[in-house]
C-alpha cells in the first residue's frame, strides 16, 4: 500500500480514538450538557468526513499527477513498454527501467565482446596472410636481383614460393568455406557409408606423417562395420583435421592416437584421443575459434590455415551435432562427436 494512504488511515484512526476518549471521559464525569454532546458528536462526524474527503481528494490528485509523470517518463521507453504506460504505477515503471538497464548493459557487454573478437580476428588474419606474403616477396626480390641466374637457387626459391602460394590458397579456401557455412549456403550431400572403412583409409593416408612423429594410429571399434548417414566428404575433412592435430601435438617417443567408434542407440559416437601435450584449461573454451592456436609458438609455415577446428565445428553443426573436448595438460586430449546411425 502507498505511504500516503497509510498516513491517512493512521490519521483517521488516531483522530477518531482521541475524540472518542474525550467524549467518554467527559460523559463519565457528567460535565457535558446535551447540547455539548450533540456538538461533540457533530465534531467527530465532521472530522471523520473531512479526513475521508481529504483522503479521496489527495488520492485523486496523486493518481492524476502520477499518471502525468508516468506519461512523461514513458516517452523515453521503448514502444512496447510505452504502450503499457496507462496500466503502470511507479513501482512497475521502476521495474521496467531496471529491466531495461539490465538489457542495455547486457547488449553493451555483448557489443564490447564482439568488438574485441573483431580486433583479434583482423589481427589474426593479417598475421596469417602476412607471413606467406612476406616470404613470397623476399624470394621474388632475391630472384629479381640476380638469383634467377643460379639454377639451384632459382629452383629452391620457386619451390618455396609455390608452398607459400599454396598456403595462401588454403587460408582463402578455408575462410570461404566457413563463411558459406555461417551464411547457410553450403548444403550437405548425405549418404550412407561405412565410417570404419573411411577411418582406415585416412589412417593409411596419414601413416607417413605419423611415422615422422613416431606416432601410432589405432582404430578401436565395437563392430567391424558401422554405417552412418552423413556427408562423407565433410566428415572425412573432420576426421582428417582431428587426427592430424593429434599427430602434430604428440610429443612423446611412443605416442599413440586412438580413434574410437561406438554404437549408442541411433547415434554413432566418435572419439579421437591422444596422449600428447594436452590443452591448458584456459584454452579449452577458445580452441574452436578462427586462427586460435593451442601452441602460440607453433610454426606458421607448416601449411596449416589455423582454421581446422573452426571448420570441424561448423561441419558438425551443419549435421546438427556438437563436438566436445576433454584434456589434462601434458597428458593428452580427447575430441568427441556423434553422427546419425545409418539404417
């Protein structure tokens, strides 16, 4: 109840009690004449009536003034709240402003986060493009200054230029793929295929790379054949990225990368696990960002675009699936995702 209403009710009660006490006290001592008693009764009744009228008048003025103030204040509110202003009181209006402030604060924090991400993204992509471009420029300048006449130098530098150009193309291609995923322009060509057979093919492709890192790739499965319904080419890209990363970060003499497949109701669970360097806890939430690298000192001339895990995330989201990661630093990491079972 409003404060002024409590005040009026208290005044009404106290006035009535005081007048009644005076009336009772004087009546008991027979000091009131009949005329005095009539006068006192009229005074009590008049006082009560005046208090009630005063209350009603003030209540009307307060509501009238309050509505006017609410209308003035509501002009700065959003239209959907302004339309409700005739039904609002000051308490409700205050709550509306509180909610609006919280909403604005959240939006501002989101915009600040997006601005920070934009700056990081621009800085990362500039760095990624700058490295191969400067490499190409340096080799071209050397060739133009006479190095082209030396066949050994010419062939070696042209080969390095070719690798740098290939890396630039990889970055542009991967960026284009991510943008198409985000804009919904890429459609999935789903088909039924044997997931284990695909994994064995990829293990054969990556075997030479694994041998260089003294790493063994193992497939553990609950069945010889496991069929899924998915885009085979894109799932191949997912597995290729995850297994290649596991091999790269295997820094032990007897490193092992284990790919596991398991049937779970209508889903097929896929896990890619390694016993390498692992991922620091503070990095786990960011590893699927564009250009984010687990190892800040990682050689950027290895041909990678730095977009592998971001592409993995987008491909699986296009399949309406999620990817998760678990890791203990210096002990290894495990990436897990599910695919629809092929029936």
